[in-house]
C-alpha cells in the first residue's frame, strides 16, 4: 500500500513550516537597533508591503478572469486549484518579505557585535523564506495530488496542473513587476545620485534610496521566491503526470504505477528535511569564510538529498523488482547539473575569476569597451551551462530508458528536474539572504553608523552578490529542465488524447512540418519581445524616477547640502516605482498566458513548436542576460576594491555604465524570461483538454 | 524539351557580366582627382588588396583539407564543385573590391561638380559588384546544375550542393574576417582619435583612418557580396534539389519534373535581366532625392521580377496543366517579405522614425540609458520581421500545397527563398554603393577638399547607411528563408535515403524525441557562441589598434600638431587589422563547418534539431544585433544634425558610446551569425550521403 507514502509530503511540509515559524520568531526577537534604524527599516517595510498589496490587488481581476475561463474551458476544480496555487504563492511571498524587511535592521544591529551574529540573522531570515516557499508549494501541490492523482480512481491531472498554473501566473507578475520596481529605483537612484549629484550609494539625502531598498525585497526576495516556488511545484508535477499517462497506456501496472506516482512527493519531502538539516552547517565567526559557510549549507543539503534519492530508488527496486536504481542516475543528474551550473555562473560573474577581471581591465579604455567585453562574456557564458543541461537531459533519459524503454526515459527527465529542485528551500534561503545583507548595509549608511559596521555588512553583501548570481543560474537551469519535463507531459497527454479520438488528426510535431518550424520561430522570438518590453519598462520608469529625484534636489531646500531635519520625500519615489511596475507588468504577463492559448486554439502542432522555441531561445537569453549583468556588477565592485584606479577613476566611471545597463539585464529581463519559459508550458499543459475538445485546434488537420 | 530553358541561366549570367564590365570600365574612366586623392585612394587599394590576398592565402589550406574530406566522404566531383563555388566567390569579391576602391576617389572628384555625377559613379561601382556577384553565382551553379541535375540521367544533387558549400565557406570567412578587420580599425580609430585626442573622424593625422576605409571595402563590399552570393546560390539550389527528390519519389513526372527543375534557373536569369534594367531608374540631380532614386531602382527591379515570375508560372500551367499559378504566390511571398523586412529595418534604424529618436533622447541622461534604450529597441525590432518571415513561409507553403499536396508546398517554400533573392544584384548594388560614398567622404576630408564636397558626399553616405541597414535586413531574412529551404531539402534527402535502406532506423525528428530537443538547444546556443567569439575578437583587435595609435601619437613628433610632411604610419594599422582578422576568423569558421559534421556522425536526428535551433535563434540574434547597431549609429548621426545639443554635447558623447558598441554588433557579429545559419545547413546537406553511409549516424537507432 505504497500510496500512503504520499502523505510524507504534507507531513514534511508541516515540519518545514514549523521550522520556518521558529526561525521567523527567532529573527523577530533580535534587537532591531536604535530609533533611526527602526525608522528606516519601517519605511522599507511600509513601502514593500504597500507594493505587494497593490500588486496582489491588481492581480485579483486577472486571477478571477482566468479562473472563470478555466472553469468553463477545462473544469471548475482546475480553476480552484489554480486559485490555490496563486494564493499560496502570494502568502509565501508576503511572509518572506515580512521577515526580510524586519531582518535588515536586526542584521545591522547584530553586525555591531561581529560578523557571526549578522550572518546568522540574515541567513535565518533567508531560510525562513526558503522553507515557506518549499513547504507551501509542496503542501498545496501534494494535497491536490493526493486527492486527484493518488487516491482518485480515475486520476485527473488537469486539476493538479491548475495548481502549477496558479503558481506560474503569480510568479510571472511577481518577477516582472518586482523586477521593474527594483530596477527603476536602482537605476534612477544611481544615475542622479552617484553620477549627477556625486553623492555615495545609499546616501540618506537621495529620495530614491528607500525605493531601491524596497526593491531588493520585492524583487530578490518575493520575486525569486515565487519563481522557484513555481519551478518546484512544476518539477514535482511533471513526473506525476507522466506516471499517470504511463499507467493509462498500460506501461506501468500495479505497485509500480503507484510508486511512480508517489516517488516525486517522497523525494520532495526528503528535500525539505535535508534543507532543515543543512541549516546547522551555516555558521562562522570569520568574515572571510561567509561564502564557505553558505556553501557548506548547500553541499550538506545536496549530499543528504543524494542519499535520500538513492534510498528511495533502492526501496522501489526491492519492492517491485523494477530496475528503479537507474532512476537514481536520472534524478542525480539533475541535482548535479544544478550545482555545476551554479558553479559556472560563479565563474563568469565573480571577480575572483578571469572573465570579470577582463571586463574590469577593458573599463580602462572607457564605457564602450567595458560593454563590448561584458556582452561578449555574457554570450560566451551560455556555452557551458547549455552543455551541462543537455548532458543532464541525455543522462536522465538514457538512464531512465534502461528501466524499460523510452517512456521510462521520459519519466527520467521528469525526475532530473525534480532532482535539481529538491534543494529549493536551501537555494532560496541562500539567495534571500543577499538582499537582507544589502539592506543591512543601506541601513548602516543611512543611520550614520560607524564605518566598520558597513564594512562587515559589505562582506556579507559581496558574498550575497555571488550567491544571488548562483541562484539565478540555478533558477534558469531549473526553469529549463522543468519546462522540458512539463513539455514532455504536455505532449504525452496531447498524443494520447488525439489518438483516443478517431475523428482527430494525430499529432504531427515532426520538424519537417513547416508549421512546427513556424511555431519554433514565434517561440524563439518571444524572449526577445519580453526582453524589449521589460527593458523598455525599466527605461521609462527610471526616467520618471530621475525627473522626480532631480526635482527634489532642486526644490527641497537644504537637501543636497545635508542640512539637519531636511528630509527627502521618499514616498513619492516608492510610489513612482509601484505605479510603473503595476502598469508595465500587465501586458507581458497577459501575453505570456494568452499567446499559447491562441496558438493551441489554432493548431497544437504550432503550439508544440512554439514551446520548444521559447524553451531554447529563452534559456539562452536568460543565461546571457543574467550573467552579463552579474559580470558587469562585479567588474565595478572589483574596481572599487582599488584595482584599475579604484573608485572615482575613469575605469570606475566606465564600469558604472556597465553596471547600470546590467541592472535591468540581470534583475528584470533575464528573470522574466525565465518565468516565461515555464508559464507558456504550464498554460499549454492545463489547456490540453480544451485543445482536445477542439480536435487539436481549429486548423489542426487543415494545415498539414 | 523544356530543359533547354536551363541555358537561359548562363546566358543571363554572361549578359550580367558584360554589363558589369561595361560599368566597371565606365567607372575606371572617370577622373580620379588630384595627386593627394590618388595617393590616399592608392593606399586604400593596397591595404584592401593585401588583406584579401592574405585572407585568400590563409583559406587555401582550409579549402584543400575540406576538398579532400569531401572527395572521400562524398565524391570527387562534389569536391570540385566545392572548389569552384569558393573560387568564384573569391573572384567576385576581388572584382568588387577592385572597382570599389577605385570608385571612391572618383566619386569625390565627381562630387566637386555636383551630386548627380557622384551618385552615378558610386552607384555604378556598387552595381558592378552586384552584377558580378549574381552573375558568377548563377553561372557556376547553373553549369554544374545543367550537367548533373538537368541533363544527367540520374541526377546527383550532392555535386551541386558542393558548389553552394564552397560559396558558404568563403562567405563565412569573408564575413567574419572582414567584419573583424573593419571594426577593429573603426573602433580603434574612434576611441583614440575622436574620444581621446579630440580630432575629427577621418582626420589624416589618425594612423588608423586608412585601415578604417580599407575595412569598409573588405567588410561591406567583399563581405556582404560573399554573403548574398551564397544565399543566392543556395536559394536557386534548394528548389532544384526538392524537384529531384519529388521526381525520384514519383510525385513529379514527365514534363512537370523537367520544368520544376528548370524554373529556378529561369527565375534567377530573369532576376539578373531585371536588375540590369533597374539600373536606368537610378539617376537624380537633387541631393535630397538620392534615397528615392535608389528606391526607384529596387522597386523597378522588383516589379519586373513579379511580372517575370507570373509569366513563368503561367507558361508552366499552360504547358502541362499543373496549377503552377499557385507557385506565383509562393515566390511572390518571398519577394514581398524581403521588401517588407527591408522597410521594417529602415523604420527601426533610420532617424526619421520614432525608435531612433527615442534612443537619441535617452542619450541625454547618459551612455547607460542610451544603451538600455538601444538594446530594448533592437530586441523589439525582431518581432515584426519574424512575423513577416513566418507569413511568407506559411503563404509559400499553403499556396504550393494547392498545386498537389504537401510536397509541392515544400517546393513552394524553396521558391519563396528564390523569389526573395531574385533581386540580389540590385540589393548588393545598393549596398555596395554605401562604402564607396563613405570612402569618398573620407578622401574629401583627408585630401583637405573644400567643405561643400564633404557635405555632398555626406548626403550620399547618410543614404548609404540606411540602404546598408536595409540590405542587412534583406540578408538575414534571405539567409533564414534559404536555410529553411535547404533544411527541407536536407530532410527530404535524408528521409528518402534512410527509407531506402531496410537496415537503417527511420528518421525521427519528432519534437518528443529528447535528442531532437538536445539538438535544438545546441543549435540555439551556437549564435551566442559565435557572437561571443566575434565580439571578443573585435575587442582584442581594437585594443591592439588603440595601443598602436597611442604609440604613434606619442612617438611621431609633430603628428598630432599637424605639422606638414609629418605622416602617420598607416601601414602598421592595416597590418594589425589584417593579422587580427586572419587569426580570429579561423576558429569560428572551422567550428561552423565541423560541428554539424560531428553531430551528423553521431545521429542525424540530433543534427536536424541542431539546424532548426541555429536557424531560429540565429535569425533572431542576427536581426537583433544588426538593428541595435544600426539604430545606435543613426541616433548618433541624428544628434550630429544638431538635436539634443548636437556634436560635442553630453548627449553626443553618450551616443558615441552606443555607436561604438554597435559597430561589432551590426558589422561583425550580426552578419557572421547570418552566414552561420546557412553554412551549417549547407554542410549538413552536402554530407547527407556520408551520414547515410553510416546508417544515419553512429548512435542513430541506439539513442532513440
């Protein structure tokens, strides 16, 4: 009666939530510092909360419309699952933001006593977010799955798909909106403050600085959390849907069918427990070892997950005699690829390695060479991650095939995505730690604390930049692998459905079909379109911000001179970012959901090509943009350590230009494309029953 | 006996060559100006000739190795055809460069009397190149085709494929090498001259200026010519190969089989005649109407081609009763798409429209916003061309299918690529006119001619910038369409070959095959890799150039002060560009040829996915890079007309940064990716018999 193992998932989720609650309470009990720090932190809290509320409010109408469409086009229960997926994402994002915006001043305060305490506060607040994201995702998904896949007599995958689509849609808006918010503030603050007025970063006179700090929380905490929440749910779902299809077609029978369905839940449960245990490894008293401490957490978690996967597969093999041990290779390939791509991202974006050093050197001949070198590095940095990704796919597939044929190979691809994402809680934790440390530094600066405090938070922050880049590499590779697994599930369902209908033309997604290639071309174009929309949005919003900051410097007397009791109007800047983000996120978000549906209504062959086009070109664009931006950022930081003339030199000025361009690259467009890949695939998967009801699309069979 | 119509192709080619000879002689008879102008022009000639000779020399070994491999892996005749394709490309490039580097001073001299004469010299020299390119391409291809496809009892397509592969390989090196040469010089000259030393563009004191002018000729004349020569040959070949396959499989019989084989040659012949007639439309005495005059030439040629296509298809339908009139739509869709994408390119890159004006406006807040806006515009500019391209493919396919099923639809796609490329001679002519006008301006500056001469050549040059951008749009869309047609031919041959071998596993290029998706991912990565290699090459070479120019300014006494009789060492700069180009072009060139062969040796399914991946991601990247660069260039030019503070303002400085980054974008990486798309497809097509001899690859049937 192995299906009862499915309950391990909600149980692990509850454990995860309990630990998260413990960590959150611990963080909130820390000393938030003096009045000034509390006030600054309070402003950041208010700004972040106001933005998230406004964002969620403006999504309600969207969610209701989509739910109604789903209720009619697919099923009412799918619509319910969709709403649950979305609501849980919102809750996770809110909790994460709540803790992070309170951990910032507490980290600063802890830093007054030493780096160990500061690291502990920042990392524990990050891990709160990580555990909430993973636990709520697993909780919601597993409950729907338990009722409609595991214990239901005729499993109804489209209902559970709805949950992931809810997660996806919220993630999309959170990423696009959060990305625009944070970079409008960041670019605006930098261009007027650092470049025009010549005041330092995070200077309290700059009215856009609070908005910038708010942005770190809504973009890097809430946005990244929603992103990985979605990948996580999708990666658990994909192998389950494949297991249902294999059972339906008689490839999996009896106990094997049940275990194949339950294994993804068990692996995810194990991942959460491993992440909790990994927490104990992150501890150091030595500022130079922060990075090592964080890595220790990741490696310990990953090591535990390897063991868990192995144990689960051995159990499976011993229970039924199926050679499930091969699946260990499949899942492990995904996990290893995630770690490898993270390392590669670090190589291309950290200033301890050659690529970033070359960009810094190129800055000596000006902004143009800095940018040419950066773009070239970013493009080059796509090569190895692509090869790692395809190696993982090939290994996962070939290993899986050894179990019993190509359907098992496809299931293996699903497991590889899941294998990569089992460590989600830790990855999100390490990533969300970054903005907290960043905020902590900002608060130290704005509150006028002694210089050594800022130095300590800077140490935490510089590690945070690298871990953020690594998390981005992980996010995009997991997005690609999850999307691939979901695409395979989509194709399997579509194929079975069309085959079951004697009147329907079979699926023809052969590359010789010109309409498949047309689909691929449209799909390949989407990331460019998305990149243009999001870059354009940041450009417009940053411009509005620049005008406002200039106005305040001009009109508020004594502000620039730094007279006491003269304060900038920080709310006006928060409001500009909020409005711009809400306005600009709608079109990309709606297009990502609507275009696959339209293509599917036309012809599922075109839609299939489209999904592969988005996946391939989107993966490349996302890696390219994220790494280019990360590399520029750290080239600037490298120069600030005193190389090539240090701060204020011509090389530094050139590097600031690159860094500014890199902001929307790495924090708005790149991550948005990341989600785009998943959203279009999940939407297509959910709508499969609807497309089937149209016989595979209005033009299906007419065109080819 | 309709196969005799095939001879129209070599006949038209001879006419084209005769007209080209007449034009060349006419240009060379014009007055080359005073001694100083002759001297400068002579230096450009020597530099260009030296580079082309060195380039060709270093390609000999490559060509011989490939020919030997082809002789063994495919057939000795294929190797011969390969060498012919390459040699004719070299000859066309050399003639074009020869005339262009002599027309430059003659255009300057003609400009002393007025703009009409100057336009005539520049355009006639450009058209010489255009006619030579098209005529030699058609001559070579048609002779091989006549002997091995049309009059041969058992047609041997792989022999004729070899011709196109020769064209491709040379084009690749010409584009990559020429692109690196010209941009190393341009970026180097600008960064030290304009930015550091504060001397104007084309100032004779700048030692890199001659190299920059040489670059215009080897990059924009010889490089672009080789690019379109290759597309042209490929576009004629693809429908012929498809006709052979359709005859082989019994879909085409009797007279229809012959006509389908001969029609591509007849259409190409008609295109050359139409281009010759279009020449008469390009004439104006009014400087403000230069652009209109050039457009008139393009439209007249296109109009004539429409009529020719219609007449040919009516003739076909009347001869055999096959509803060939539908093919008119197929070919016309391609021709119209070429014109439409040209117009769209103009919209996104000319300063008469909103996108470039917005970039110019963004320059007011500095280089960062200029670049963000430029990158965003470039990404956005991919959307409509993609839609136009897929519309052309869909129309060509659906119209063709009306003739008698999907195989005819595929043949229709081949005709659409050809339809687009029938006007090649005119397009190359209009494009090659640009660098001649550009050189003419440089000579006017360097020879110290009165200001109004430079103003006249500037008028010609500014139009040349737009026509160059339009030609780039045309080049990339024709590359995509040609590659698609060649891919279809590749797939058809592969399919037939595997089906004929009972021991071989059939082709499985269904998107559900993970190895096809792996292929797509590798393919999608290639343009990024290529972009990185070529951008990096320009960056390295420009750096060497900067160091040399700085050295000369420092060490040659009186040079910067402009003392009489003190001359810079221009040869040293030409030599830096030459060496860098030759060194840096080898790796990308070799990879483009070798990677598809390796993938095919592994498994033709992976290779098929790879080709679609390169096509889709490469088309997007190429359009993105070309348009971004073009838009930055013209944003700078727009500011130089006096907007946003004009020359020397902060906005102008910001725009110069964008322009400098745009140089390798639009003139090195974008065009290189363009060729990459075609090279990988042609190489794959040529090696089909070899892959078949391996049963579809060593892992074929093992993997899936």
